[in-house]
């Protein structure tokens, strides 16, 4: 019954059982869509417009070249830009506790960017501009505990302590990620992150799929075993650890064996 009520509200019907229903809202196709064949710089402003109030303090902790912000008006948000390249590590951010309304996190997303030697880092040599845009170019310490895809996941989890320190309750945590095939195994990073962050009381409120406009050129292809990834995700999480229980779960209790 509760679910039905919520559905009617979203569809714009007001009124309680037994009373005449009155349709509200307007008919329009001008809505924010979940999938886009476009650049990050086109999709990101739409995510902000839908999920972050104008005037909010937004900490982009992997600002990089600032591509996400190219089409965002400077007067719309109070942007706090940081990046290892600018001298700040996401594990020690120069912001006060409980001081930001949203955090944006777009770390190096593929295992090839977490190698122990410079020669092995993805984008070395002729693909240097790729490395410049997507990583700090710093190698993973030889003693690092997690390797390959797990090193990517560890990065996404390692930032949570600092995010929880600076983000206000109900604040938004906007995370960019991409699935990958690592050691010939399918790794659905976006699902792993939704699951892992949920355990930390971040509710995954929205998902955006970004499809690349151009086709990648593959050198040295022997035999294709998996579809080549040409899409990535923006996941929009809401911090809910100030509540006893998060509102919704993206994994049914039945699947979790809790039912
Ligand atoms: C995928 S790029 C981000 C691109 C950015 N969103 C943009 O719009 O240009 C990843 C960024 O993470 C940064 N980075 C890597 N390790 C970091 C760390 N420990 N702390 C802060 N930034 C880091 C890199 O310098 C790089 O700029």
C-alpha cells in the first residue's frame, strides 16, 4: 500500500483513498535521462542540476583537468577543487568536518593505472595524454596489499573515512566508475561499489550511464572474449549513516538471505 502511494505521488496524483484523485504536474518530455552518448562534461552538469541544490558547497576531490566542470556556471556552486596534482591527497583533505554538501570522486578507475612500476602503468609511452588525464602517474607501492582490480576497489573504499568526515548528513557522494575485465574475468565495478557503499550506509539514489562517442582502436587483438567496454557510470549516493537504517536497499532481502 505504501509503495502504491509513493508511485502515485511520483506520477503526480494527489488525494487519499475514497476521495476523487486530482492529477497534478505537467505533461513533458523534458526530463533528465539516465543514459547518454556524450562526454562527461555534458552529463555531469545534468547530475548536479538534479541532485545538488544551487549554491551548495561541492568538493571535487579528483579535479584533474576540470573536465566535469567545463559546462557548469561558476556562480551556480561553491566549488572546492583538489587533486594530487594540485597538492592534496583525498586521504587528507583541507576541509572542515561536516562542511560540504556534495563530494565528487573520479579516481583512476582501471587496474592498469595501479601498477607497481612506471613501465607497467597503463598509458605509459605513446599513450601519455591518457595517463595525464586519468591518473596521477604515480605507481602503487610494491608492498600494497591488494593487486589488480582489488587495488581499484581498495581505492574507492579508502576514501570513505575522509568523505564521511567532510560530508554533511544526507549529502551527495557522486562517484565515477567503469567496469573492467581484469585477468580475463568480468568485474562489474559499479555493482561492487553499490554493494560496498551500502554497507557504509550510502544509499545509491541514482545511476547515469555514459556511452563513448568514438570507437576505441584495439592494437594486438587475438581473439575477443568479452564485449569491449564503451560505457562508464556516474553513481549518486546519499549519505544516510545518521539514520538507524537506510531507506531503501538495492539488493532485495530475499537475495541476501535475510527474508
Ligand atoms: C580520472 S582522473 C579525474 C579527471 C577529472 N574528473 C576531470 O574532470 O578532469 C583521476 C584523478 O585522480 C587524481 N588522483 C590520483 N590519486 C590521487 C590521490 N591520492 N589524491 C587525490 N587525487 C588523486 C589524479 O591526479 C587524476 O587527476
